[in-house]
C-alpha cells in the first residue's frame, strides 16, 4: 500500500511533465491539424536553455535558489518560445496550403535539425546538474517503507496546476483565446471575420513552446541530467497523452499526461523496467483502436 | 504572394535592412545561450562553461547578410526554369527525361565493371541500391496507397533478424531464408495493419512510429533470443548456386578457373541487391496496372469516395502494408547477409526517416525519383563524411528545404498508371492535389 502511494506520487509528477508537453501537441493539432513532430525537441531545447541559463546565473553570483529558478524559468520560457516561433515561421507556414503530408515531413526534418544542432553545439554527452531543491516530507510510514513527497515534486505539481489554470483562463477569457478557438473551428471562416490567422497560429506555437520549456526545466530539476536525445521519447509519450485525452482538448491533454505518467511508473514498479516504453506505445495503439477520439475528444465528422 | 513585375521602390532597401535586422535579432536570441556558451564536464565532474561569442557574432552577422541579400535579390531569382526556358529546350529536356530511367539502369548494371578495383565505391553502390529498394518498398505504402508509415524500419529489422535467427538455429542457407524473411515481414505488416486500419493519416503515422520502436525495444530486451544490444554475429554469407566465395578448392574462383579475389563476393552482393531492387520495381509497376494497384491509388486520393464505389478499404490497406513490408523484409535479409552482423542499433527511427525522405523527396510514387533521391542523399552523405557531426544537421535542413521549395519532389514526373487518350501538358500550378484543401 505504501509502495503504491509512493508510485502514485511519482507517477503524477512525471505525468505533469508529460501533460505540459502534451498541451503543445493538442493545441497545434486542434488549430492547424498537423502533428508538430518537432515539439518534443523544443522541450529538449528548453531543458538545455534552462541548464545553461542556470550555469550563467551561478557564474554571475546569483545563487539564491528560488530567485535563480525564477529567472531561469523566465529566460528559458522566452528563448524557447522564440524557437517555437522560428520553427513555425521557417518550416510550417510556407506549407500551410501544401499537400497533407508536407508539414509532417517538414516537422520530421525540423526535429532532426534541432536534435543535431544541440548535439553539435553542446556535445553528445549527458549534462548533469547537481540537485538544487533538497528536502521533502515523509507523509506516513508503513512497516518498513516511508512514503515521501519531496519538495521538487511539490514544486512540479504546483507549477503545473498554476500554469494550467492560467492557460485555461487565457483560452476561455482573453481575446487571443477566443481567436484560437475560432481558428480551431474553421480557419477560413476565422480569417473572413477578421481574425489574423497567421498571428494566432504563431502565438499558439509560442505558447506551446513556452509550456514545453517549463516541462524541460522541471525534467532537468527532477532527473538532474539532460542530453540531446530526450526529446524523442518524451515527445512521443506526450503525443500519446494528447491522443489518450482526446486531441484538441486541453483538459484531455492534462488528464492524458497524468495517466501516461501513472501507467509508466506503475509498469516499471510492478512489471519490468525494460519494457516501460513498449507499454507506452502499446497503450497508444490500444487507445486508438478502441477510443479513436480519446477520453474527452469530440468525434470527428468527415465531410465529402 | 511575391509582387512580380512591380518596380523597385527606393524604400525597398530600407525595408530589407529592417527585415534583416529583425532576423539578426531573432538569431541572436536563438543562439545566445546554445551557441554562445558551451557546457562541458569539468575535472570534478560538475559542469563548467566556456564562451564562444566569436562564433555567435559570426552566425548572427551571417543571418543578417543572408536575409538582406534574400530580401533584395530573391524575387529576381525565383523565376523558375519553366518561365525562362523556350519551348524547344523544354521539349528536349522532356525527351531526355524519357531516357533517364534507361540510362540510369544501364549505369547501375555496369557499375561493378567500371569501378571493379574500387572497393569503397562498390560498397557505396550496394548501400545506395539497398536504400533504393527500401524506397521502392515504402513507395507502395506511402506513394501508392497514401498511408504514411514512419516505422518502415521495423520490417527491415524483421527481415534481417528472421534471416539471422533462422540461419543460426536451423542452419538454412540465404536463398531459402530470403523468401522466408519476406513472408515473415509481410506477416508483421499484416499484424501492424489490423489495428491501424481505422486510423486517419496523422494518427497512422504515429502508430507506425510506435510499432517501429516496439520492435526495436523487443529486439533490444529479448536477450535470450536476439542477443540484445550485442546483436547477432557470424551471419553466413550467400553462395553462388552452392559455390562459396572463399579461397578453397570448391570456391567460386577455383571452379571458374579465376584467381581468388574478395571483390568477387562484393560484386555478387551488388548484383543480388540490384536484382532484388529491380524485382521490386517491376512488381510495383505491374501491380499499379492491376485492380489492386488502382484501388491503392484511388484510396490515396479519396478514401470516402473509394468506400462509396465499393472498394474494400480493409483488404486494400492490408495488402499495401503486406507488400511494402515484404520488400522491406527482403532488403533486411540482404542487409544481414552483407553485414554479417546485426544489432538493434541499425534499426532506429533515423533509418525510417531516411527511407521516408528518399520516397518523399524523390517525388511520391515516382520510381525513377526514388532511385535519384537515394543516390543523391547517400552520395551526399558520403561526400560529407569528413563533417560527420554536421551530416544529419544538413540532412534535416535539406528535408525541410526540399519539401518547401519542391513539394512534389526532385523528380516530379510520374507516369500515370492508367491512360485515357493522350497525355495533355498541364502547367504545374494548375494541378492541385485532391488533398490540398485544409481539413474542414
């Protein structure tokens, strides 16, 4: 029982990270109708930017952890958002009216570019970061197993909740959110009623990238190592999360993320750690067979 | 839309400078941390960083100049070949492309004769033809049936491991294992086909990607059967009608009274894979004329219309998957016998992406295009071998650039499978895919 509760906490932490990445997939898919294959690599770039920003801050003499983390968060969000914007501008916007597979192929190319760019610029070896946030609480103790909730897990979960709340507000209440929802329903019609479609799509990518960079920072804090290849698996799992929750649905992405995190953690804890990625992929396939629209997705009507 | 024919206004230069300045600013933001600062593990194991502001400044300046030049001169460069070339030149080019396929084939046939002494080029030739064959196989799935498969490497892996394991456990020869590997890979294709039949394009892509990864992870972790990350060594080489390529009395060289040379085996391997690739090509061309091939092409254009006309989409998709997978399996078995050693490392997503890039950049559905793209890409890879770490970077960038500037591929002339009357010359801008429309 104690073991299970511990895995539950670990799973929700991991799931929060997946959920934040999944939002980027689900928003872009909802509006442009394409899988932004490079999004996982944007997450990786965010993690690297956070790592480097942190090293620079320490060299500049800012070593109060909360302040440093806050500055790192802002810097990494801003610069990763710039990456998201650039990728959309270079690789996707010229293909807006091309044949259906074109943006996906361009996205695969962009993903290869980002991965190898980081590898060339920063080297292929893993980058370790000493743990910054220490401590935690022992929730309760069983026979010989103590359930612990570490401070870093608290930070991750609270940040995720805060970002999700802010983001839901943005989509539901602001002008930009209304434009995004309009574009999601019908791009052409949105353009006809005076919405700047290009700008809305750009901002969607910017926001998605910013959220992914937060996920990158949290990944860095939680695991303490990053390398140029983390984006691929995290990206595929986050996409699985988006599909599981119902692509196009924001709460769905979050729920899907937490479910994937839980499944992965539980699978490693109770079955085999080697096949945990197989479990994630198998779930993706099973979900698509039995629930093609996901948990919260709307059924898609194909029109001729 | 480019404003063609408009006279250049004096303010154009200022606009261009402004645009370039913005681009340089964006570049600065992008590269300031990742290029400007390099992190490495110091002697204590903790990360230390060094600054590279020179490189950063050079890149930002480069972006500024490039954007400026592009803004000033691009419009004049975008006049395409079709707009400036006179009709007679165009006709001559069109006639030449008719012979291109034949010339390419003849060249492929004589490669071992021309480059007999050059082992390096022969190996490169084998590699190129292997990828051409993989491209032909994937072309059936992607180019003809329009099903985007990001996990094609899975079938390649199934073929390779089928041959390696059958040869290891049952001692069967390459020529018996080759069809078996194809059949097993085709079954893997059907296995994958079943769950994905109901999915639309993008979902299908991700599921096939997942399938490819599942296969790789199983190969990596099922240590008792596949040897895990250590792979399978000592895979037997193919023989020429029972004659092995070695320096023995019963070897190929001794039987034909030749001096033994290891190049014989390389040339033999080259012709095996060339024959397999040509077989794939021939089967594809024949299949396109059969009802099943036409059903594939119809399915690619419009699935709903297909169903309305009574095409069984389930079996149509399944056969496409099985066909493509079977040829992937053949290529895999060949890969295993050529390398003599296989491990899961050879079957990563990068391979799938490379084969897909060959198909797409070659012009989906065009057989000649696939061969040209495979030659250009793998040849390019070899040219840049010295810049090893930049190769994949350039590859990715080329993929993006080609899909943007030549969305129909390098060789966009695809001969139609079925002709009604004469071919009419329709200018490319008028021709639009049925799928161009953004989804409602």
